[in-house]
């Protein structure tokens, strides 16, 4: 089954399509230039043109936030963004959007959710790079370094593998 994983924030949407643990496509969409949720969803739909999938997985909201580290306004904006954009995608593709906790997704994808003392972004990068040659999917910035938003792509890969 082809699974689309989406790591959706208010500014970037990492995406990946995997089938039988093989990455078919991956990338990110910059959605920071638009405020309207329908416009954000349209940017994602346009970026996914040509991709096919039977299931959509999205990370559950709010599980990565430490208390006091993020304002209530940002949290509300993120939850609303995920809900509305997810709803629009569900209707566009006629597929149910399933949500999954990040640690549950990592456990399904790697057999382990985390390693004590290693930050989650570092853990995900190490695990994904153990399994896959990421060169075809890696996007570099103007300086030739890995684009920071590749973190969102790797999180999307985890979601697609967990689906």
C-alpha cells in the first residue's frame, strides 16, 4: 500500500510517499507565504501532483511541545492548521487522514521510538540514513548545506513508513 506521510506545520509541509518500506517520493512544500488554509492545502496538492497513494498519515498535534516553550497562540494556530488543511486534503483525495503520535510512528518504522540522551531530530536522521540513501531526496540550500526543512522530510518519511 502506498502511504503519504505529512509533517505539517504552519510554514512547511514535509511529505513522503512509501510503499513496502521503499521511498517513492519525498520533499517539502513552503507554505509560509500564504495565510489562508485553503491556499496552504492547494500548495500541498500542487506539489503532490503525479504522486499516488491509498492512505494519508499526519503527525498528531502538540506532542512535541514542552510546557512553556511555545505560546498559546502558536499552538492554537498549529492545531487549527493541521485540522483544516487535513480536512481539505481528505476531501480532495477522498481518503481518510489518519493521525499518529510521533513516537508511535518511530516505533512502527524503526522498531524503537527513541534512544535516551539523543534528541528526536538527531535520532530520526540517524535511523532514516541507516535504512536509506537519502541523496535522491536531499535538498541543499544556497550554501550547499542540507536544507533545514529536510527534518520535516525525514519526519514525513517516518509517517509514511508507519502507515
